[in-house]
């Protein structure tokens, strides 16, 4: 039995178009996913930089409040907005002995922003700050 069929049939053409279409749709979805993750990486790095800068500001304390520094007793909770980022910081006592509570502060800094879906993303830093430093 010999076949006299020549060329490509309509079903083979439709099947190849469907397979190529599925592959293209998959690549488009992958590109959108990678773009979203790249944006998160950039935004979280910038937010982390701002939070670290605020933490460094708190670390620039001094006993006498010289230029560009702050006194330990004046460090308190607050917030500020820089561009699309909102920084919130909470300053509290560590809950230890009265002597340690007056010499230590717990600082929690949160930097938040809205992503492209208008959902809030954030990064947090937490540290303890001593009243005493090696330079005092």
C-alpha cells in the first residue's frame, strides 16, 4: 500500500501553530514575572539603603549634641517620606533592669513602598543602641 499524500496537511500546520503559540505565551509570562522580581529587587535595595542611612544617623549621637549629631536622650519614634518610600521607626526600652533601660534603646526601622499592584512591600531593621560609645 503506497501513500500518495504530498506536502503538509492542515492538521500538522494547526498543531505547529498551537505549539508555537503556547511557547510564546509562556515566554511573555516569564518576562512579566522577571520584570516584577527585578523591580522588587531594586525597590527593596533602595529601601534598605534609606533604612540603613536613618540607622547611621541614630548612631551619630554624642553627649553634647555637636554639629551633625544628636543626643541619645532625644532619639525617639517618628516617620518620614522620601520619594515613594515611607520610613517609620519605633524607639523603645529593652525591658531589662532600670539601669539598662536608661542606657539602651531598641530601634526598629521599617521602610515601605507600593508595588505595581498597589500592594505594600517593606523591609525592616532592628537593633539596640547604647548610650555609651568608645569615643565618649
